[in-house]
C-alpha cells in the first residue's frame, strides 16, 4: 500500500472510530465494537479462572456479585453482561476486563473493613469498563500497527504472555494511566453515592492500599501497585470532591461485611503447595519435589516453575493429559519438531514413570532437555527440564536430579498443614494492638493485625465492634 493510502486509511479510521463515551462525555478513539469488547473479556475470564481459580464460597461470591450488579445497573452501560468474581489469590488487588468482567482477590477482601469500602472498589473497576479504558488502550495499539500492515488486535507486550499465560491474562498487566485512574475514581464515587454509601469510605480504601503497598506482598497474580499508578493526590482529590458538597450518603455496613469474610483464608494457602529449603511440598496432591536452591521458583495454579540465575534453563512441573505415564509420554515425544532420544519405562520415587531426553528447535535456538511422566494418586505429572543444547552439559545433572526427585509425600507435618484464616473477635472497649495480640496469639505478628484492622502499628483498635485476627499454625518446618 502506498504511504499516502496508508495515511488516508488511518485518518478515515480516526474519523469513523471517534465516539462520545457515555460515562465521561468525552470524545474517545475506539476501533473495537462493544461485541468485540465483550468477546475479549469473556475469553480472558475463562483464562483467569483456570490460571488463578475462584474462592470456593458460593455465598461470598453471590454477595460480591449482588453488590456489583446493583452498582452496574445504575451505570451508563447497564446492558453489558456484568460479571463479578472473587479470585482465590493472596495478592491485594482488583481489576476489570473489557466487557464488564470485574474481579477482586480474597487478599483484598481480608484487608477491607466495610461493605462501603468494597463497593468503592467495585465502583472504581466498573468505571474503567464504562469509560472503556482497556478497550481504548487496545484500540490505540491497533492504530499504531496500521502503518506496519499488521492486523493484530493485541500488542507484542501482550503477546509475550502467550503459552503459560494467554493474551487475555496479559490484560492483567496493563497499567492504566493517571487520567484513566482519575476518571475511574470519579465514576466510582458517582456509583457509590447513588446507592447511598458514605463516600468517605472511598478515601479509606486508599489508606489501606498505600499501607499494603509498603509491605512485601504475596500471591500469584500482580498486586495493586503493579497494576495501578501510585495514588499520589487521588485521596486528596476525592476528599476535596466530597467536601465541596453534593456527595453524601451514610451507609457503611461494617458488621455485615466482616461477617461475610469471617473464616476466609488469609495469605498463601499451603494446601496448594509451599517451598521449604528448596523442597516443594503439595499436601493436597501428596507429593514433594526438590528444586535447585538458587533458582527462582514460582508456584502457580497450573504449573510450578524454576528458572536458573542466568535465565538460561528451566524446570517445570505440570499435570499432563492421558490415562497413563506411557500414553502421556508418547504423545509428548510425538510432537512435530521434537526429536526424542531413548524413551523408556522407569520408576521414580517408587512410582511408575516413562520418559527420556529430547531436542527441539525454537527459533534460532536448539533446545535440549529431559521429560519424565509419573503416575501418582490417579494423576499423571509431567516433569520437564530444558536449556539450550550449548548449555546442556552445564545443566544436565541439575535437571536430571530435579525431575528424579519427585516422590510421594509421607511427612505428616506437611500432609496435615492448614491455611491461616481470618477470624473476628468482639471487643468491649478500645484495645491496643499489642494487648489484643497478647490476648489472642496469632502467627502473623502485631504489624499485620494492625494493617488488616486499618490502624497504625502500635495503634489502638476501636471498641465498637468486631476486630480481625488471623488464626492457624506456622508452617511446620
């Protein structure tokens, strides 16, 4: 296409695609139809459920969905297929996908203190959808590719998440700019007040998020700071808007909210696996496996991975399809472009196994690796280690030792481990955090108790209702 034609096409699309956003009243570049927006969000919704999982508490899920649906019904886009879910992750975060798919993590819920605070968060994320912020970002990426003759919807920044995480999951890592965050703040406040909630609770949420961001967070997905710009003056902006008048409400619903989260898992759930001194223990699947001690490990819902310090070798544990180790192995080694070595039946940790070495071509690199499939507790596990062929000699022993360390878990300390849980304690009068922890011992420390109750370290807990604590035993190693 001649350059002049390409420029003309770009200008034509700009003219066609600029529309007035119903929520903000602003002109907005939009190359994505509402149907495409919904389709993108729905696809990513399925990926998020598979990658991170949802909290298995139907009553809590229904509670959050009801609050969100009520807010969305009063928004400027009530006809979207609004969906609200609680993700089973310890990270403190909330996020929205195009088309009306809204998520809050259980980690966030344990740090909030009232229904009004939760509604504030949901309203903010609804604001991102009604203002079409993610859809506008994708549209800008589409426009940037026009002159290159590339017809992709998503940018290379998103495509890099292909494989272990698909393009939809890449949307989690998009970071809205300050203007978009301010718009979502304003819209969230609008929706909050429409339902009669106290707008001052929206300001309290910023205090919670700032305090959490100062601590090292946990969880499998990005935390709030990774997906939102620093709050800076956002709390002051909302406070000024509230003080200027016209924004009022008195519903807080603190007791109702706290009753909903009583008993919720707090922090990482060791039943889904945990590392101790380079050994990964999985109580629910009843196995253990040793990993290189100086490698960076990551326990995701669908895979456990470790990457060498030089980032030139990988060790991965996943479940494999197939009814037997032999069937799964033969399907793996039959893949096009993969050149297997001697594949044989063996035993690993006393378990039936089938595997061998292989080479494969990835771009300009020839990979060398080992893949072993192991039968255990009615499942087939795939143990895969690989590096470049040039580096195989350096990593061969490490990778072989890793895949052959898989064994049944027999230590009762690991098998019986339970997660920490959030619990409520009724207070009769103001109590210092130090005194509260003395009366109600906890495995997480006084600083965490202060954080989840929204008071400074060394502060005092209010005495007019329940206070949060965390119960459970420390890891047994």
